[in-house]
């Protein structure tokens, strides 16, 4: 079996695990979507900083994308505690939004830690809601 086939199996298992964690395991469209998305395409080159126990980032041992297929936060700017967001949380929100099949939908996910130094309004919004994340959804 070639490497891409192996990663396809890993992605399919990841999708099932994420949906189970989000308690939306019955959403076949979302499972197919998560299983098809290459997480590594949305992050910088590895090795990647992965948040463990919501405390510290631990760098993956190498650039193998298999390390990205867990329900964990991956640091985008770890020194500012900015990450790509919790996959199961995203799955839950997308499931709740129930986007209709065939409708073009653009999702803009902005994840920000409350202690990050973000520009004006974003910093204010994160603090105001006492949330570790801010989700912006834009439907076209």
C-alpha cells in the first residue's frame, strides 16, 4: 500500500473519532468531508507544535502528517497561543449550522487565545466573551 492510501485510511479513522467526540457520529456528509481534508495543507511545514493537556505545545517528532490526525490543537503561532482550533468543536458547530447540500458556504474560523495580543476588536471580543475561541461564520 502506498503512503497516500495509508493516509486516506488515517483520515477516515480521524473523521470518525472527531465526530464521535463531537457527538455527531451520524452526520455522513460531515464525516466524508473531514475524511477528505488534508489537515497538513492548512498548516505550515512540519514538524508541528501540538497542544497537549491545554497547557503546553509539544513538537511532533518529524514531518509525518499522521501526527496531525488527532482531536488536538495545532499551533499556528504557538508563542502567542494561536492555533487552528479543536476539530471536534468545529465539527459540532458545522453540524449545528446544518449547511444545506449544494449551497456555497464560506467558513472563516478565527481561533484566538484570550491572552494573545490581538488587534483591537478581536482582543476585545475574546475577552468580552471569556472564550478561548472566536468563531466567525460567513454564509455566501
